[in-house]
C-alpha cells in the first residue's frame, strides 16, 4: 500500500470514528434535571440517580430547603434549592403521622359502621389535601422565582426525570417543553394506569381496595365505589389546587391532568410477578425491583451477631423510612413477640427502645436491608408492606410477615399473600400471639419460602435487569428528544370525546330519527290503506 493510500485509510477511519462519537454524544452525558418527592420515594430515586451518574450523565436535583431526606451531594449531583420557610409539610408532623396511621388502620377494618368509615375517609382526604397545599406552595416558589427559572432555562436540560406525586416536575417539563420521564409507583390518589390505560373495574382492583383480580359481585360493587372515590378525590380535592397554577403559568386552557398525562415514558416500579395483569400502554415501562442487587458482606459487628444465630437464623424487621416508630403499646407487643422466637432479630427502629426487648433482638436506627435479606441465614422479613422492601424480599426469595399501616401497603401485602409468600397481621388488633404465630408459620412451613423463591426465579428471569431497562429508556428519551410516538393522544381529548359520548348521542339521535320516520311512514300508509278500504 502506498503512502497516500495509507493516509486516505487513516483519514476515513478517523472521520468514521468522529461521526460515531458525535452521533452518540447525547446518550453519554445527557443533562438531566431530577424533580423528586421526599421520603421513601427519594430513596429509590437516588438509586436511579447514582446509576445515571455512573453512566456519565450530568444530574441536577431540584429540591426544597426543608427536605428531610434530600441533601446536597456535590459528588453525585448538583443541587437547585428552592427556599421555603416554615413546615416541611404534614409528613414531618409526628402527631399527624400517628393520626394517619390510626385512621388508616381503622378504615382497613371492613366491619366498621358506614358513618365511621365516611368520617375516617374524610380525615384521610384532608391529609392528602394538606399535603398538596404544601406541594402547591413549592410549585409557586419555583415559578415566582424568575432567577431560578432563568437558571433552569440556561442549563438546557435534555430531560426531566420526575416523581409525579410532586406536580412541579411535570409542570416544569411543560413550561420549558423538555422531554419528561416518570419514576413512579402511584399518583397521590390514583394508580398511574388510570391516567392513560383502560382499567376495567371488573378485574382491575382500585388503590386501597385490598382486592384481587378475582372478585365476587359484592367485591365488584366495592371496587367500583372505590374507583369513584379515587376519581372524586383527584377531581374535586387535589386537582383544583393545581389547575389554577397551570392556567396562570402554562396557559389558559391547561389543567393539571393534561400536564401529568403528557409524560413521554412512565417508568413504573412494578413487576407482573407481583402485580395483577392488566391493560397497559406502549410508553409504560416496568422496572419493579430495579433497586435490588446481590448482597454485599456485612460489617464485622453485624456479621458476628448474625453468626451467633446458629441453625435458627435471623429475622429482619423494618417499617420503612417514613414510620420511625409505632405507639409504645404496639411496640411493646412486637418486642414481646420477637423475644419468644428462637431466631435472632435485627430490627430497624428509631424510637424509644421498648423496656421488654428480648436478648435475641438487636435494634438499630439504620440497617443494610438489601444485604441482610440476601444473607443465607435470613429466615423471614417483617415489613410494613412498602414497595421497595417487598421487591428486595422477592429478589432474595425471603418470605414476609406483613404489618401494613396505611395507603398502598395493604394492597401490596394482599398481592403477596395471595401468591402464598406472606402472612398478614392486623396491626389494628395486634396481639403478641398473632405475630408469633405468623412468624412460626412463615419460617417453619416451607411452602412460603418455596413460593417466594419461585417468585424470585420469575422476577430474575428477564432479558435485562430492571435497572438496565430504566437507564435505556431514560437515554432513549434524551437521545430522541422525547417519545411522542409511544404516547397516546388521549390526554388531549375531553372526557365526552374519549368515551365517544358525542358519537353515541349522534348515532342514537340518527337512529331515533330513522325509527320515528319509519313509524310515521307506516302510520301514514296504514291510514291511507284504511281510507282505500272504506272507498271500496
């Protein structure tokens, strides 16, 4: 090969390499604005943020100055802090949380009188209302801060990754016309599928219904009423708090439901190994268990405690991130039950240590939950029924004893119990003997572990991990500047067009006119025939 030919080959190779590099530049190094919700929602959002950062994307997190979980982490992301004064919202109020739990436990009792049920439901609805008043103020603080809006505009974000429990993220995406991806498990008062996918109440259980996809006639009545209740809370209690903000900041004809439905991709934190089958949409991507990973070695002190359990093994207990502690009475009943089992217990608990704690129980304010659930000596997991913990239990094949406290936790435990992988204890009427019996049943009856291990096998048997799927679709949306081809245009339709009410009325009217014309014509013919007979 001559020198000139060699030069030509090198030039072509370099040019091709530069072209490929440039064509991939959006995928590697996308500029992403994250607008999360606090509490346990931030725990799993942060896992996603860490993975995006590992893929060399630039991450900015928009959060309030009063956030209790979201902190500045300059090594992981840049922070845009919205200055708020006063309360962090009703979630930070310990008394408010305790009232929420007590009301939720009472309302979960199907035998309470109707009037009591309505009173409790009203109180829970007001709790949601108070929470959205705080979220409304958060949104106002963003849109009234012109310097902050300019800063967001100047960053030229490729994508917004939002938790739609907080409406500020979707509204910012609409305002700046930026592609929008959700990291979502549920909306405030509704299951996310209800916003965009067909949801027949004949076999799709409503949120907080504690029903399965196999319902009796009585249960279907309950389910329809629960669907109506959810719709009413969203339509008349929550959405009006944000509709006027949409009209003020986004446009006169814009409402919050239209803004929420406009998302390009919905990363939904469920797996149909756990969830009941139901209709879905092309832009719904299921990433249930994306935060799960193989266990890491425990620290020396914790490993020593686990090793001391011998052949009996350990039980792990956690009530999640939001609930630091239950009432002392219930906490003591739990402590009494745990002291009666032969296993060692590791209990995540941030309140006062109950005086009757057993010698077999280790209490800690924080535990490496995923690593403990993945340990070979773990026999059972006592959980409040939060989605994050249950998927970790499924991933590691650990059966569950459920102590659901509020909101979707009751539904989550129903799903696991119907699959024979969990036992549920009623916290409202909790007795130590109930918890002891449930633990012995789950630990000593091998069926529960076998069923959970089967779920684990099904959950892991995927062409890619849920995390890989989540990262792909985030990068896909950034790379193509949206995913409009996957998004149904139904969000632009008024309800009467969506349900073809106008078409039904039109066709019904035409049919009625034709029928009336036929009747009128037949009547005329009948009269003419009568006259003709008389003439003859």
